[in-house]
């Protein structure tokens, strides 16, 4: 059970899109995925951060377990964590990798160059 952070009560977490490109470097794998951020209030943020680090040191995956709006249990991998102390208590920032089964990757190129002048590299 040490490889999981479980949201016991409260609403389904809100997943925020992350505009920073560095985060996508954390999403190493064979599946397409979206990197998102969620913020959770907790009683002991430093202990949860240490638990994540302990699991990662053993080359295992840390999971966030939560209930979906439908009431089903869901788990997503945690790829980074940070604790912030606020006036209301500890706030845990979790960067998550959501598998995106709906994304299709298309590799190709456009052959829009009909005029040979477009290919002339001597003109500058």
C-alpha cells in the first residue's frame, strides 16, 4: 500500500493542463499521455513526498487512487510531487501522467510545393 496515495474523502481531483514543456520530459513511455497537475490538501505533505521518493528509489511506480464522478475507482501514475505549506495547511502538488487512448499519432509530410521555385535555395 506504500506505492499509492489514496483520496479517501472529497470530490474527484481537478486535473489542470500544464503549459510548460519541461513536464513532458517526465512522460517517458510507449503510450501517448497527457501530463496534468492536481493540488490536494493533506495533513502530512512531507511524509507523502518521502513515500513517493522511497517508491521511486526502488524503481517502482507511485499511483494516485481516487473516485471518478461516476463513483468508480481510478488510478493514475504520479511522476513528480511537491509539498507547499499554506495558511490552510499542507498542499500537495502532484504531476500525473494520464494515458490518452483517444490520441492518434500521425507521422507524415505535406507535399504542397507545386512550383519548382519553392525549392530554389540559391535565391536569398
